């Protein structure tokens, strides 16, 4: 009988170990060949490993193989002598003795993957993402994205939140409207979740503080640089809040934590991308109405839509607050009832407004949040006033009927936050396999 | 101007702090009222907090409120004197001075939520999940489930895996067949991902070792105790494997790590549920063909289906290996080509079989995994032999064409693993909001 013991010791060395190895040690490692420079008797072979590139040196006198036998995107095991070298990435290079080819591509990629930055349109890049992601810079974008999710998750867990995973096939849309994907569910009509809103509220009654990091589906017919039809939402919801300011405190804390994590654990990728990570000390907060008036005055604009912010207004608010308060983030609070969903709580001091907020980052809205209605009668009335039938929301209304603490939450669009962090102008650059009106593949 | 600084200090005390407080300290906390025992001048009020229950004592002489004014599922802030008491949960109780009611339910739940175990059918329970999850035992199930996901994730991260999130709206099914949900995507036909198979393989070429914990959608028309139409899949895929045994090593390591994490950090929930957490030392591994023959002989059975395991055979294999090798887990390896998907690698020593495995736990398959085809021509040929058109898989085949290391992976169905861990007989008991042929709500 064979037994599996769960030993996961790597047989080959990873970059962290190679960096610790002694000068002149004979080492074994593996990787995919990223680039080859053949200069006759001498040459360079760069390996792509799981956490970076390793520079190897071919020397006809010492290497027991022919450089001509190697090609890019081959998977190899390599043995060689480690030489400390300040100029090489990671401070070392490997002088190759032997190379064992494990697999060969049918055909080398048509594009040079090892360029510092791929020179192609975003369209072409996305169409070939299974391959273009192998480029060191492209890969770094999504490694940073992993770090962003890790940051939020770690912060939530440290602060007593329970992670939840709620269904994505649902009977009702949480955000209403036509922006919802429909599917046939064994003969019944079903939808793809536009947000985990109902479920995260339900689970506040169970775990008090919850978060979910998952897929959000919006059938929006906007083929713009800031819209995706499927994206990752970082959602939280918590009970026993004193006011919605508590929610902004958690968001500020989570952003601070995440930026620090990136600086600490993703320094390699930050360097590859050469992006400034924002310093967050405190985030200014301004009322929607005041923000509108401030930029109207400052930039001599007319207020066209009194109920919502136009994209240009978001940019101007960010600009103004960056100049005045040296902050790349700004909270805009107290949005009009008219533009907020049916579960938003009205401001008791002025029922035209809600106890809600958006967070703007470098000119773009990345978060919507606020306090929710917890009282049953108030929620039923609000549904009716918005033209909804409470009977359609029976399981959601159970929690209002049987008791909910004062609560609220927010959601961040991961790709938008990532796009702004990368100073990219199209959200697709921050989505591995973007879904938009014309794109279902790869 | 207001500023948000990101301070998330709790204003009220949580259970961990209360357990550290001095005897006779005056403390403030909050929670939802779980139960009330009114004995006239004296009584008990149990609060449900985010991580457990807190017992409070009402005493007419000391408490400045009327017990009659309180009701279950009210959200309250409470102030009282902490008294150490070995018999109370957590080793203390709070002798109430004041209670401030924050919110009241419209109506108390019709069921007694504070029972040790809810006495109702699973059907009734699920229909009222937004409320029944508030029961201490029900809640514990899903707290454990959170811990299971944490265990796998932490293990993967410690072992150099990159976390990925791949699209759930896709152009092709990875597992083929009719068990796939269709949707209209802006006039085009699209599907819900049956697994992240294609994407996780693509990303092995980028990050070498990847994992994804996310939603899996299967339109299976099986309304059985072990099928869900939406579930959480824990998926991994890694490159540079020597053989598929490496994959079983990672799975064994991850299971060991997860069980230890549960014992350490979820002891309270394990106690509430009174479940034995399996001790994993080493997991036996047996060939599919041998396993079939062993149980045919041992239990005097005829082999009906030589290509797959019947549910009863899975149970008997588990039984036999539990008795013989004292293991609740058993790997079954080398499944027939006929029953494995088109990306499975054939066994070079016998092309009727594949380099693949399932993991059985307490009589049920919880994992499918194996080595994948990495060679382009071999993959194209295999697709054709399975009646598939390679032209439909162009973006997937890019990775085979342009080079892939030897690689493989596996997927675990979270709810099945959780169901077996809980010794439940229906997978719906381990799904917060199950989706099956007749259920879309809550």
C-alpha cells in the first residue's frame, strides 16, 4: 500500500532560497525560459519562476549542452554554480552546467514576451492574455491585485469580521433596474447577483460583522473605460454602528492596512510597475451638496444634475481636495434619496438626503456605502415609494421583521481601485480576463 | 472640514475582552437578545454577540429597567457589573445595571431560536435561513466553514501559491456535457463556469502555482442529498510536478493544516457541534482497478460499471480502508480514460487509464484531480477523440501551443467536505443558502 504524507518540500530551489545560497554553491532550479541572448560561446538565459526572473549564464566551456537547443517558453530544470552579482536581479546569477528540457512549445509566441513593456494595443493584449500575462510587467499588475485582496481580507479578519460566500444565482436583483443578467434555472427565471447586498445584511443578524470578496455581475450597456460587466466586489456589512461614519472609519483603516501590505510584501512588483503607493493619513469628508457647490464656485461651472455627480465633477472634487488637503481620497456624504437604493436610510435631519457616502480616489468613484434601514415598517414603506412590491422581497424582509441592529456597509470595485493605483486609464488593464459588451473570451 | 482617520476601536467590549476583565468591573457591551428567562424579581438575559453568547443577570434591586420591556431579537447596549462564574459560558456573567434598546423587531420569530438544536425539518430550516442561522448551533456550522476556507487559503499562501479570481461568465464549459447554465450575454450565448479549469491552467504558465476559491455552477438535474447546483470550489493547479503524487501531497498537507487550524481557532464551534475532527497522519492511496477488485472480493459484490465508482462502492472503499489502515481518507488513483475529461493525461504505462485521482472522505468523493496534458498535438488529438472541435477552444489551446510545464491540479467541493466533517447526511445542511432544482430562495 502507498501512503501520502503531505510533505510539500520543494525539490528545486526558489528565488528566496537562491538569494540565501553561498557563492559558488551548485544549485538546482526550474522555470520557463523567458529570454535567450546567444553571443556564440557565451550567452544569457533568463528563467521565469513563480516569483520573478532568474538570470543564468551560458558558457561553452562549462555548460554541458548546446544553447541552440533551448528556446523561449520551454520548461526546464537547470543546474549550475551560483555567483553573487550585484548587477543581476536578486543579486545573483547561475552559471549553467546542465539544462534538462521538460517540455517544449509547439511554436514560440509571435510576440516578444520579455520586453520591459509590451508594445501593443490593449485590445490585442487582452485577446492574447493567456500568453501576454507571462510578461513580467503584466504579471506584476495581477500580483498587486492579489495583494490588494489579501490586504482587505487580513484587515477584516483582524477586526473580527466573518468571511461569507453567498449565492450568485438569485431570485431578485438587489440594485433593481434593467442592469441584470437573466438565466433559465430549471424552467424558472433567475438572475446573476448584482451585489451580495441582501445576504450580507441577513448575515449581520448572525455574525454582526461580515465581508465577502466575490464576483459581481452587471448587465450595464456601457462600453466605457470604467465599466466591466463582471468584476470583483469587496463588500462589508456591520451591525451596532453609531453612524455611517463608523463604516468610513473601517474603509480608511482597511485602505491604510492594504497600502502598507503592498509596500512591505509586494515591493518587487511596485518597482517593476514604478507606481507610487498613496500615503493615507486621514481622508477628508464633504457633503454631496457642499462638494457640488464648492466645485461650481471654484471652477465656475453650472450644476446640471442636482442628484448625482457627473464623472467630470468627480474629477474636479478629487483635484480640489488633492490641492487643498493633500489627499488622493475623498469621501462624499449624504447623497440624495433619489439616486440611492431602496435600502438606504434617510437622513433624519433632512429626508431629501441619505446617510450614505461614496469614496473618490484620483478622480473616480470606487466605493458606495451607507447606513441601511433596519425598521420593518420603514423598509416596507420605502419599497412602495420606489414602486417595488414588498411581496417580492419576503425572505429579505424576514430580517427587518424579526429584528436587525443599526447597520450599514460598503462595496469597493476591485478593478477600479487597481486601475487607479496603476494610473491606468482603462479598467480593462486591471482585469485579467475582462468581460464587457463585446468580450466573452479569453 | 471633517476627516476620517481609520480608527476602528470598538466602543463596547467583545467577549475576549470581557473574559479578561476584573471581577466586579463595570462593563459595557452590546448584542441581540437571544433568550430571556423571567422569574419575577430575578431573571436571565442572554446576548448574542459576534463570537458567542453572553449570560446576563437581571435583579430587580440592582437593574434600572423593567425586564418586561425586553424581548428576543432586540438589539441592545448593556451596562453591568462583571462577575466571574465558572458555570457561565466564558467564565463570567454580567449583572445588569442598565439596558438601552437600540432597535426592536416588528414581531418575535415564531420559532425558539435559542434551543440547543432546532427541531424542524431541513426544508423548513432552509426556508427561514435568514433567521434560523441565528441559532447558536446553525451559526457554528458556517463559522467552521469559514475556518475551512481559511485553512486552505493560508496553506496555499504559505506554500507560494498565487490567489486568482477568474470569470464566471464564460464562452465554453470546461467539463462539457449538458450540465451547464446558459445565459443571454448581450445577444450572444454564454455559460456559467462549471469550474475554473481553463483559467487555472492558463495561469500556471504565469504564476506556476495558483489557487481559486469561488463559485461553481452545475446545472445537474440530480435532486439528491449530495448535489448542489451552485457550490464553493477550492481549486488549485501547479506546474513543474514530477507526477500527480505531488498534487496528492499538497492536498494531504492542506487538509492536515486545515484540521489543525480548526482545532486551534474554532474550538468553541467544534464544542457546540460536538464533532470529531479527523486526525490525519498519512492517507492511503489505491488504484481504481485494485479498489474495485478489493471490495468485490471483500464484500462479495459483482462489478457492474468498470469505468466509474458507484456511490455504494465509494462507501465500501472508505469502510475497508478505515478498518484496514485507520484512515478516514483514501485516494483512489488511475481512473479510466472513459470517465475523465479531455484535459486529463493518459497513463503512459496503460493508456486505458489516466494519471488522475479522487479523494474519498467518510464514504464520499470530495475531490477530483490529476495531471493535465501539456503537449499541443496530444491535446488536440484528445479533443478530437472525445468528439470536440479544437477550434472552439482556441484561447485555451494558446497555452499548449506556446508552452506549458508538466502540471496538474485538483478541486474540492467545500460543502461536501463540510457535510462529512459535520456527519450530516444532506449537503444542504452545509450550505448557507443552498441552490437546488427547486430552490432559488432565500
